[in-house]
C-alpha cells in the first residue's frame, strides 16, 4: 500500500506499478468517474435532465421538469441497515453524491468488524462502523472524498471537507454502541452561472482532469501530516545575506515559493503541502527583512535585490539534490522570481509562475518558460495591473501562457477566493507538464 509505488506518466498515459506482485484497485474512484462520464455522454446527445446511479455513487444533471425549484430527490441510506427506511433526503442538481462505508461490505473476525476499506498508513482494513456521504460538484470528487474521509474519521474528515469549496458531507461513526453523526448544510450544487474550475471535463493532455485530481485528493489527505514542514533551513546569498526557509516534501523536482509584500513563508503552507503531495520538494522562503532572513537593503525591501534571495534558494535546492527547480512568486515575489530568471545561468530555473506580477527587468530576457496568472480587475494605486502584465507577457519568450481570471484578487489572495482551486490546478498542470 502506498501512492509512492504508483508512477503515472501523463504524456504516455501509462500507470506503472513499481513493486512486484502489487495490484491497483480503483474502487475508491472508478464508479464516480463512470457515472460522471455517462452523464457527460447523455448531455452530448442533448439529454440534460438525467440521473446516473452506480451503486453508492450518483451523478445528476438538470432537475426533472416538475422539480425545477429543487432537484433530484436522493435518499441517504441508514447506517444501521440498508433495508431500513431512509431518514435523510437531499435535493440535488448538477452535482455528484457518493456514500462509502462498511454497511454492506465488512467481515467480523473474533468480534472485530473489518471494512473493505484499507488505511494506507497501516495497510490494514479500518475497523468499526462508519458511513460517509459526500456531495460535490461532480461524482468523481465525491467518490474519492467519501473513501478518504472514511479513513480519516469524524474530526479530521470534517476538517478536510470544510477546506474544500463546494463540498458537503454527512459522517456517521459508531462508538461504544452510540451513533455519532456530523451535521451538514444544503444545497451543495454547482452554480450554473459560473464555470466552476472543479468541474472541468478533461485536461489538455487528454487524461480526465477529475480522475487525476481525485486521485491526488485521496493520496494527499490520507497521508495528511506527512507533508508537514519537515525542517527550517538557512543558506547564504551571494551579497552576504542569509535566507531562512521551510522545506516540504522530498524528491528531485524542486519548487521555490516567493511571497508577496504582505505575506511571509508561512503563508504558503497550504500550497506547499499540495505541491509536496504531488511529488515536489518545496522551499518556501522568507525574503530579507522578513522573519529571521537578513541581507543588504532589507530596510527598504521593495528596492532590495530580492532576486538574490530567490537565486540562493534555487541553488540550495540544486545543491541538495534537485535536478530541476521552478519558482512560483506572488506580487513582490513574482518580480523577484522574474529577475532571478533573468540573472540566472541558462537552465538553472526551469519554469516560472508569476501571480499578479511581472519581472522588474526586461521580460524578453527571461530564461525560463513562464505562466502569468492575474485577475481581470486586479488594481493598485497606479491603476489596473492587467495592461502591464499583458505587455510584459507579450515580450516574454516562448514557451509561455497567460491566464486571466474573473475578479479583483491580487496574487496570493487568489487562493482565498472561489477560484483558488483552479489556480492551484493550473500551477500543478504547468509545473508537471512534460
């Protein structure tokens, strides 16, 4: 058991099992994905009002004609017995709902009840009665989360659900012969006036985005805590400064996270965890003048040579085993990241993600492939940021990409909006592409 024993190659569309004799079980995601794909095919034929049921996984489209104001009525099975009359019902449209647990799949040995769901940390079946029902914008996500939450349990499972937009869950556990259930709120349906980034059908490389993301959700959250900041490190800059940084994850693909003027290295924690779960070794730095980091010019950080802090971080990762290093910068950090690319040796910085910012130096001298991300209404005291970012983007060498989002959130504040998940997904796609 363990995600590290599975190697996915998006370009070749292959999955390699790295341990002899191991098997791959897609039971925690396959039915939800199949339901979503069936619904997608029906919509392709003009059938928008549909419900696809695959056991404990249901994907629904537009509501029936007589239920325009509500949606499809779905019954949630009782934890006690599938034969009992359901006590809970929900009305859904354009969403997915999935129930996972040991109600129908378990075995009792010497008085202990063992589920068919395996805890990847121990490699053993979870014990005790549990039922988790998750509602999400699509059934693939709901299916994956329901399985993950079964392993996490009531308290940690609720924290997970509360951290993911547009999802709701009902979690029931039996403890000491007493049934404990969380509460949930409705509706948890997709707003049809917005193209929710969680619901994209396929990735650009042809692999279904939802199945890749849902696998990542299951892996990431079943191993919650394992990608915590492993250590704080420090290293010198070429102008005599010293930079402190938090390092997350392992591997030979490095990423430097460079914060904005109102942030610090700790502000990247959630994004660093996500990147570490995706297989990157992540270094979130404090610029000189922040935290314990020090260096010339720190009293006026906006005019300080912050690119030297970024270059020092890049070289630290390479010195400690990284074969490639990319940089993600927000606002002030985007400027420093771009300037570091300009000042870097060829091939030293592989890719750049610039959130709400551009290099301070000439963009045509960037030595890295670049992804610019900005909100359409993002503005400073000098006016809208988009025109300058578009101008610098046009000057940047290929390969490059520009993503313009709705709203006005600036740089790292994008992660706090309802588009935060899309931003993270675009970054992962860009950094992971072959």
